[in-house]
């Protein structure tokens, strides 16, 4: 694999929502997944007479990673190699540290899931049978996907700059002002923990200003994990500034910090040169499925997920969020409609029954050994990786090459009939 020629057409409906950002993120995901020494990406955004697309998962990284990983699995199949071993040999080496992290995350889920043995066994079964036929035993397959995802807007080019202010009063209490919603233990706890650790005070001494537009600065849109990728860094900068000044100047003290865009030398959106990410999260997923040879219903046997998102403040909440993403992706990949109930999504996650156990789910967090502010966004990462791994698993189980979503019963029956 020495070169790649990639053509992208993205449809965002009647009018684009963050259209340029969406297209750039697709191209970045494809660039990171391109393992040839030479590549060309031609991309266009089209406007159609359909309702405008709403907030996309990963805002472009899902279709980019999906195309790259599904194609990689197909290349490995044609070469007669194990998909993970093929990926290790062809992974982009422009950033050795990033490549090493992706490989390490992949080895974690590959070892946990016994991927090599299962993939070889299922591949042998697929090669021996002639079509699906009316078999009594389910068809099984296993797929792998691993990639990194940017948090925040590429190159820091948000529609507005983010600003955070912090004040320490004469009694040593800290008040943080930000328009980023701080509901939930992750956001609330992360920012309090950053300030308390830098200033050597207890988290209870850190409070928030009431979030009214006349009281807090504009911290920018809450999308793409910016509250972690950008907001947490600004809180750290404010805390560092106050910590350096508080013993040399009388209290109270106040400081405000704003995000700055990267220079063109660091990131060029036209040539895709440089690193556009404000913060980068990495992950790897293995999905094992079984397909009923008569009804063609797709069942989930197991998911093994490993993510590197920096320092984890609340593991339980992070795990619940990832589980919700995985369950939602399982529904979406099969063409099931997403259901919303009181702003909380309730997916049809497979549960145990008398005849069928619940799927095995393993989620592992790779912590950073650095400072607490090295947290990176997790939003959209599990969904981005689950979809290509799921398609690769179904392709191996059925013996058909799929490169599209959703894989509903109508599509599967059409492949069987033709």
C-alpha cells in the first residue's frame, strides 16, 4: 500500500451547519488513516433539498474514520492478513508517538478479546462454507477499529474565542466564571479539581459564578468536547496566574484567559499539513457479532473498548456515557430509530434471556501520568470506532463485503438474493 486517491462528497442538507469544519474534519480523519506514502484528497460539500443535518457525531470524524477503517479491513482481507497486524505494518508514521499510542490501545483490546484466534477461526469457517444457506449454527465474525479524534474546532478556529475568568477573595476562596455548562460530575468536578490542585486548596473552596450572560464571559460553543479540550486548559492557565501572584500582591485578585488560534504554520487546512487538534483522544474497539443464517438478525456477542482520554475525574460517569454511545451505535448501525425520552436516550441494548446471555462489554481507560488538566474529550469517540468495527465483523460473518450503513434486514436479504 503505497498511495491513495480519495474522493469525498458530503451532503449536509438544505444549508450546512459548520459545513467547512465538517468537511475539514472528514479530510483530517482520512489523512490520519491514510497509510500510503502519497495521497490525494478531493472533497466537496453539496447542498440538497433535504432538511439540514443536525449535530453530527464527531462532526466529520465518524464518516472519515469509517471509510478509512472499513477500507483497511478490506485490504487486510485481500492480503490474507490479520487486520490488526496489517494496520500495525501500514499505520501512518508521521507522528511516532501518536502511532505508538494507537498500537498500544489496539493491543489492549486485541489481547482482551482474543482477537487473533477468533479472527483466524471465523475466517477459516467463512472460507470453508459455500454461501450462507440454511445452517443451524449462527455465523460469527469479529472486527477491529482504532483511530484518534480531535476535540474542539480544528486549529482552534472556533466561531468565537473562549474566555474564562477566575477570582480569589481575601479569605482564599476561588470563584470561577465561565459560560460553559458545569452540570454533571465530570465538568463540575474537573474544573474544581484543576483549580484546587494548582492553588493547594480544597475543592470545596472553589465555586462558580451564576451562569448569566451579564455575569460570565463568553466561553464559546459547547460542542466537540470543547469544554474539556479548551475550557479545562483555560482554567489551568487562570489558576497558574493566580498562584504566581497571590503571595506577591494583596487579595482579592482576578484574572481572565482567552483561547488563541493556532498559527498557519502549525496547521494549514489546504495542504492538511501540521497538527490541527486542540486536544486529541485515541481509542480502539473490537466488536464480535453473530448472524442468524435464517432470519439474518444480527446479534452482539461482545465489545472491547480501550480509550485514552487523559485524566479521568469520574470513571463511573465516563463509563455510562461510553455505554450509551455504544448502545446507540448498535441501534443506528442496524437502522433502528433513535428514541428520546426527557432528553435522555434509551437505546435497545441487548439484555440477557433464558436462552441467550447478554453481550460482554469491556471498557478500559488509559490514564495519563501527567497533570490533572491533561483531560481530553471522550464525546463521540466510542461511536466513531464502533461503527467500522461492527461492519467489519458483519462482513466476516456473512462473507459479504459491506461498506455502508445501516446494515438493516432489507440490505442483508438483498445481498443474499443477489
